[in-house]
C-alpha cells in the first residue's frame, strides 16, 4: 500500500494544482456574471420603454401588431390599443416591446392631415400635368375606339 501511495505522489499529472481544473470553474463564473448583467440591462431598457408608453403613443407588440395606446391598466397589466380607427384590442403589457417613432422615410415629420379629395396628392415620379375631366373622357373614348378596331 505504501508503494501505491509513493507511485501516485511521484506522478506529476495527479499531484499539485492543474491549470485546466481552475480554468473551467472560472469560465463558468464569468459566463454566469455576463448572463445576469445582460438580463439587468434588458430589464432596464424595458422599464425605460414602459415609462414612455402613455396614451397616444404608437407602439409595436412582440408579434408585429402596430397600434396606438388608448389606455393602460397597471394593476391588471393590460393595455388597450387602437389598431385601426374605431378598432381596439386589449393586450398584456409584456407584449408591448417597442415604441414606434412616426417619421416617414424622407426624414420629415409625419403629417396626420389627410386631404378630403385627391386633388392635392401627387403621383410619385409623375412629371406630366394632370388632365381635365373633359380630356380624360376624350382619351378614354379614343382608347375604346382603338380597341374596337
């Protein structure tokens, strides 16, 4: 038995402290700390967004539904969204993931004014002047005659 103990103590691989045996637990501790840190920053970001969510704010849910906050019930964790004019949906507060900034692609502020008629709307890329109703009727009559021939 004494020979067995002497044989093991003479082996440098089994005796002393091995660097790999220290590295694995240290790496595990570092991963756990980074995981908790990321979770804390995500919670802080969610709290900041929740503080911005007041009635009238445009939001997006985690399943891609866009709407405007109508009311918020903190006790029940519910929010009422208006997803179309006159259409309301009640959702849980956790699904409200993003506050949507309403700016068009050209960078100008969004306009909520909708004209009563289409006369003030321009067609994208159209450089031809608009035709009068009489010119439109004449053009359509010519097209109809060309189809018949």
